[in-house]
């Protein structure tokens, strides 16, 4: 059984930084994609950034140049470094693992950016 555990959310002022971490455990395929999605109140969940096991990355336009996704394949962890945070980045951030045609989700971590 796959489990994703997130950490690193919190409250920060606009312009500040946070780093989110997600550790995957269980039967993890060598080839997979990990990423972060977010959901603000009253809005649909949206992609923030993804990274494949080959380290190809994809970012939402709204976070390009401010967020950086990285991973440690040996530890099955994915990090999201968030800089220059804006109030509109406020949301619950979810870690995602996609492998073998299946999608797995973490429990979510709250990120709140005050103006």
C-alpha cells in the first residue's frame, strides 16, 4: 500500500518562502511522476508542479520562476521550494504520486500567505 506524508506548510507573509516535503512509502515503481497540486476554498484542485523519475519538470504558469520542484529518487521524496509567495498562493497543497496508471494522494498541508 502506498502512503504519502507531507510536511512544511504554514503561515507566511507575502514575499516570504516555504518548503514543502513529501515522502512516499510502500511499493513504489522505479518509473513514476510526483508532484504538487493545490486547492483554494471554492476552487478546483489545480496542478502546481510535477517531476518525473527522469527529472523532467512541469510548472503551472502562475508559479514559474517562483517555485522549484525537486526529488530524491533513492528516498522517494519530492520537495517544493516556494519563494516570493503571494496571497493567491494560499491553498491546501497536496502531494501526488502517479505510477502504473494509478494516482495516489497525500492528506494535504495548508499554506497561508498573508498580505
